[in-house]
C-alpha cells in the first residue's frame, strides 16, 4: 500500500463515521510556550479536550506533523522517527470507549480498508490500581470484537520478566498493564485516563505466537516480543481529570463531566507494517529521497 492510499483510507473511514477532517497545525506551536515543537497530535487540541467547543464539531480526524526528541536514542530502530505524522481520531464529549475500540478493529481488519490478519493483533488495557479500577469495559469490548472473528481472546496481567513465573503467559491477546504503559496523562493536572494499545505481530513471523518462542531462552523471548510485536495504535479514554504519581499511576483523579477519545496512530510505522518492510525508510515516504542521495553520493 502506498502512503497516499493509507492517508486517504484513514480519512475516508472516519469521515464515514461522522468525523470532520482537520488539517495539520503548525509544527511550531503558537499558543503553547511549554514546548518548542508540536510533539503529539493532541497538543493543538488541548483547549477542546478541556471543554472549549471546536468549530468543526465533536468528531475530528487528522494527520498532525510532529517533532519529538524525548525518545531520540530509539531513533534508528525499526519504528522510531524524530519527525513523523500522527494519525488522530477525536471524540470531544461524543461517543466513547466501545465505538472507539470497534472502529479501530474494523479499520485495521476490514478487507475494504487495511485488511490486517486479526490473529496477528494483540492489545493492552489498564490493569488498575488503588486509585482507578481495571478497565473491564475495554477488556470485554476487545473480547467481543475478537470473538466476532472467531478468536478466543484470553486476558491476564503482563509477564514480569525480572521475576518470571512459569505458570504465567509471556503475552496474552489482551494484556493488562500498569500505569507506566496504559495510563495516559499530562505532566501536570489535566485530562487523563486509561488507554488501550494495539500491537501487530510482524508478517515475517509465524502467525501462531507461541511457535515463535520454541528453542528460545527467556531473554530471547523478551527481545522477540519487544522487536517483533510492534505497537501501531493507541486509544486514550480521557474520562478523568488529575495527575500521575512517580510510577505513572493515577493520583487525585475526579471523573470528567464530558469524556473524550484521543486516538494516536504512527503513520510511518503503520505504513511499514502494511508493506511488510523492516523499517519506515523502506517505504515510499523515504525511498525517493534515499535514491537521490544515493545517486549524487556516488
């Protein structure tokens, strides 16, 4: 799939669900003095996530240009970039968790759109803490959508690699994780809530996850999951206002009157997965540039 086709399909799918297309905001934010660059798709939309009415309505879809240096040491692997586009889907006090998850699954797996093999999809949900409950609604919704594809989705707490338990699974279809991975919030008091990430087992591996572990040590299995089961999507369920503690767990949270959905999808990363490439640099977003560099560097 070409990059233009992915962009068009994404916008078309969510426009069919009543979302208005929103052009990318400036890479240099005009009204946020806390950062030099736009680092996430939600940044230009913070006023509307806090309750201000958006002129285009309650349902939005966009591709936001971002520049991020926080994970610069990761750049050079098979998924991270400094400059990238974040595909975003937004519900500002409109639909919530069930529709968000169902539409995510439909877009990713429907033959009319991306047609990914649902057997290669794995998801995460928030496992709960003393301040916020486990996200049972997300667990049950994922079980339903996987079940409709004939997949029995098991669910359990993430594997503890530092203290392994022989009776635990390395990876569940629906893995329950801590706030470090599955509680989203700002560095200061503001909208926050559990999130649900979608991961894809790369096509170069056996579709039966467990068979990929055969003959591997515990450390090799951990490395395999880290590098071959790639995050491609994140649904954030902004249903609280509050802050996070030092472990990224929720602290002093209160329910929001108006609940929001913030969906973030790495455009280049998803394109890489769709084309079974090893990195974004092998997609049509980069190959024309690299060909010119190669031509004039000889």
